[in-house]
């Protein structure tokens, strides 16, 4: 067991490790790859039947299913802004917008099971990190990506990337 401290730019107060729940989150999310955005599969499964963009619904649903009662009941949102706000208000948000070396910061601080937040330049999207590479690039699984659940690869320097929600403090 360890005590949680928020990582600071350039230095970590403790090394972040990917635990079993974070790995399970990534694996559970990957199990949905190929599901399409339809009332039969996407919207009903992740958005309670509401016809809306469902990337945040996907992340919320899979995260709640994986973490169960270990997450506060306030976790989740049907919007990217809501997920980002939750991360900030619970001291679980890694903001990469002002990191001087984003690639190094991401490679050292972002872990499998973190939630990627894109919220810049009018674009808003989210996904669950499934892999982080030494060069700071990373891979995600995302809902509502080309109308289905699919995997994506990002450069550390993606202009729309704003940060990551971490869930370390909710792992027993």
C-alpha cells in the first residue's frame, strides 16, 4: 500500500505503477473493440439509449464496471468536460498542456488504465490508455470513434491532447 501524491511536472513524489485494476480496465475496454454506435450496441449499452456522442459514456461505463465500489459514486459523466472536471476536483488530473517536454512527461507519468482527455481547439474526446511507449506516444481504446469502439495511437505532441485522469488512489 502507498499514499497517493499528485505528480508534479518534471518530478514525481512517488513512482506510478500500473496495478491489476488499471490493467483490467484496459483489457475490459479492449473487449468492446468493434462495437458500433447503434441503439442495439453503442447507445443502449453505454448511454442508456440516449442518442448522443458516447465516448465519455463508454469510458464511464467500462471504468465503473471494472472498479465497482472502489470508485466514488460521483465518478463519471456523459461528457469529456465532466470527466476532466471530475479528475481536477479529485486531484487525479495530469495536465500536459504546460509540460516543457511532453513526450518525456507522458512516458514517465502516464500509465495503462489512465483516461486520456482531448479538449482543445474545439475538439473533445476521451479514451482509456492501453499502452505507453518510451517516446511518449500512447495507444487508447475509445468509444464513438468513427461510430464504433476502436483503438487509436497518439503522438505525445498531439495538438488536441490536454491531459489524463488517473485512478491510482482508488486502487486498494
